[in-house]
């Protein structure tokens, strides 16, 4: 029997008090010499920032967004900030962090429907989830100088500022502390290998984390690392990770939509085992296509177990489609199918050795539906890319989950320890796929345990919402 993480509502911490008691700035921690040097350095580098933006369009967007943010927030506040309504400032570094906060924001809004919401983010990827947050204002945070941060905060006058998962910026937290704005963090986690825990990174961030009034950690194992970063022990409670409930909701809605409108993929024939590789990067795609080629050459997957590879690139643009098509021709000798062209194509043709031509999904927005129509999941980013993507959504869909060996997500570690996910070294991928493709009973057991693992995280949304309501001065039991 595989044990699962039991962090249900009964295990989540209760909050007492409301926000940060006035007149106690010492609870925020002292301003360090390094913070002062950091402020001087950012101001000195400000004229050079456009040169950094030349590295890529994404970097350019972030640089320009932060340079203009203080004045943009001030302009919004002048025309649209309602002084008679509370304002929550939510910050997340990118789409993943903000996505995990969506159910929490929904719950807070149900308790405080008069709430205004200001959302800031560090990466353009966050724009993909802004529609679900329905913020009154959304944009980049101000440049990390005390002057810019104070300008944004003095004009917007938030009743509380909450960070999603991490990314507590030094100048932003310092300015908020000086203006007596309660600070919190939800879905809080610190990766064991994070540079935040070492050297100058840690020294710079210790005052920032020390200023947090309420911190909702995703699990007990995060507490020690949060304390290493300066978080006060009495400020931390284990609230769980609300992204678990978000994943459950997305999968359950996808299942309902599929029952109403039909499947996204062609009908699956008996003996076909589907592997959905979600949010893949070039390194993932190469390893998976080469693994399929190795299985074909060695006939490890017999005629009764035909492996079908569904590839969903992280950025499904024309260059990604061409890249994968070239891989398929090079290693399999077949033309890949393209999802957008499926109505005009014949059913997946066999490569002649018991393998179907891979399918490339060149669209976004329905990965949860695809997981529900597959038997195995590969999550991209664990071999190359910008980090492992969410392993929770395929687990919520009841699938065994595989990913590369380079990852540092707490839920991925727990899933591997519980035997519901597999960390796959590139050269072992063919044998791992062969074993799972040929063992439907094992797949079913792993998938059922994966779903139970995600369900064990229920309650995190309510606990995290109580944290925010407390900071806002609301009733924690609301």
C-alpha cells in the first residue's frame, strides 16, 4: 500500500489575531546593509536596463514593464481605486504561482465581495492566467528601488500584500513594512537547491521574509527552509497548496466537458497505450522520440501494446511543430500527425513495427482533457527548459506521471517517494515506458493512488483564504 500525504483541513493551522499589530515594526526585521547596497545598485543600473532587455522579447517586456509600473499603478489608483473598498495586492512570479492562487482569490472574494484586486507578476507567462483572476489592475511590479515601490504603494494603498509561493522582493517588502501594510505568503515553498538559501541571496532575502506576518507553507518540510530565510516561526502555519484543488477542479470540469461534447483525440483502438507528454521542451521531445524509436527497433512493446505518443509543446508554435516533425522523420521515418489537421488526415498510420506516428498538439488550453484520454503522462522541463512543469494536473487525472531527473518541486519529490511518479533518466526511458505500457494493472494502481494524493490536499484553499482574510482584517472563520 502506498501511503499518501494527509494534509486535510484538520491538519491546517488556525490563525489568531488580525494582520500585523500596529506599532511593532521590529516584527518585520531590520533593514540590512546589503539591502541598502542593493537599492543603490538598482538605481545605478537603471539607465542600463534597456540593454538587458535586448536579450529577448520576454526580457524586454519585463524590463520595460517594471520601469513604468510605479507610474502605471499610480495612474490606475487615481482613477479607479475606491478608497471605501479594501484592496489586496497579490504578487506571483509567473503563471504557475498565480494559477495556484486563483481558487484562494475566488474564496476570499466570496467572503469579501467588495474587494479590489491588484495583481503583479515578474514574467510575461503570467498573462495566460490573468483572465481567471479578473483583477482590477494587473501588471509588472515596480522597479526594485525604494522610491518606485513607495510611489506604487502610497498611491494604491493596499490593505494587504500577499506573495504566491515565493518571490518576496526586498524593496517591495521594505516599503510595505515602512507603510504598515500587512504582508503574507500563500502556497509557500522553498526548493532545497534554491540559491535563496545560500550566500548573498540568502543574506539579501532574510529581512524580506522576516517582514512576513503570515506564511502558509505547503508542507511541514518547508518550515525549516522558510525559517532559514528569516521567516519568524510564529508566522508560519501549514496550509497546504491550493494548486491541488485547482488541478482537481480543472480535471473534473474537463471530464464534464468531454461527456457533453465528446473526445478531443481520435477513437483509441484496443491495445493502444497513449502517452501524453505535456509542456515539453526540445530535450524532452528528443528523449521521447528516441525512446519510441528504441522500442520499435527492439520490439519491447509487442503487437498487443502499441504505444502512441502525444506531444504538447510548452510553446506550440510553428517552430516547435517543425522541430518535432524533423525528429520523427529522423528517428522513426514517419510523418508526425498535427492536431489542427486531424479532421483532414487518415487515422494514425503505423510505422510498420507496432508504433503509431506521434501526434503534435499545436494548440493550447485543453491539456487536462488530453490527460483524461491517455494512459500515461510525461511532464516536461525535467531534462531541459526552465524547470519542471506541474505534475499535479496529470495526477489529478488519475495517470502515472513520468518526468526527467532535473527537478526540485516538493510535490514531485513526494510523488516519487510514494511510487506514483517515476523519475526517468534519459537512457532508461525506453525500458520504463515498455514496463508501464505492458502492465495495465500497475498503471491503474499508480493512477488511482495519484488521484488520491491530489485529493488529500483538499482544504488548502480554505486555509489560505483564512490567512488572507486575517491580513485584511476579516473574520478568519468567514
